[in-house]
């Protein structure tokens, strides 16, 4: 699914010139459904993709976001602002009329955004060998605001390794963070 998604995203953005995050996700969903032939009731493939997309305008400082299950987190001063993506994946629920919602934000200098997969929060570990879950992950990310971005990477890796302990990694992990200074 990742290879199909990557290829289709290249086509949508580079060849078709679509840059609005919700429009990209709408087109990606249609292309995935067509590619996997999920529109046929007798040939459904129940595979989907969760994704977050942003587009940033350097001149206006407007950030546009759309997500398929995955949220956007903005850390502003001492607060973490969460905007959830739509509650469906790319390529799932064929026949369902899905339109992805675009959210726009005026960023302030010093804001940090985070996009991530579910792999970090879904990791088993800790003293009770349970999933970390999104709440503790959210709290940890908010507490990272005091560190420069490079140190945030180190803190995330160290916390993850300590949490995981001897457990195997259960899922892919991707965390993207960017601080905006202007």
C-alpha cells in the first residue's frame, strides 16, 4: 500500500498539480480505489492507508492540513492544539461518499507542528507491557517544547527505547516535527 500511495502522490502533486491537502486526499482515495479495484463488490481488497498532509504558505504563514485518521498537532507556547483528520482511511469503505476536510491555521512564530503515524503510541512496553497510547505520547510531545528540534529527536528515541524495553517493534514509526520561526 505504501508503494502504491507514494506513486499516486507523485502523480497527483507533480503531474496533476494538485496542492490543496484535502483535494490531494480526495484524488488519492479515488485513485487507490480504482487501482485496487475496490469499487467491485465481488473483488474488494480491504486495505487502507492513514495519512496526514500539510501545505504551508511562506508569505501568509497559513498552514493547510487534511488527514485520513491521522491528526495534526500544533504546539503553541504551553499548549498542544490538536486537529483530527477524517475518521476514515484512504482506500477503505468503497461506495461511501467521502470528502476530506481541509483545515487552515495562521501559524505564529515559534509554533511547532507534528505529524505522525500510529506506530509510536501503539508500541507495547512499560512496566505493565501495554501499549503506550496517544495520551501519554501527547503529554510527552508537549513537554518536548523546551528542547531544540534535534534534541527532541534524541528525547523521542530515548523514551521509545526505554518504553519498548525488550519488546520487538510492532509497527512502523514516523514522526515529523517542524518549528516555524519568522
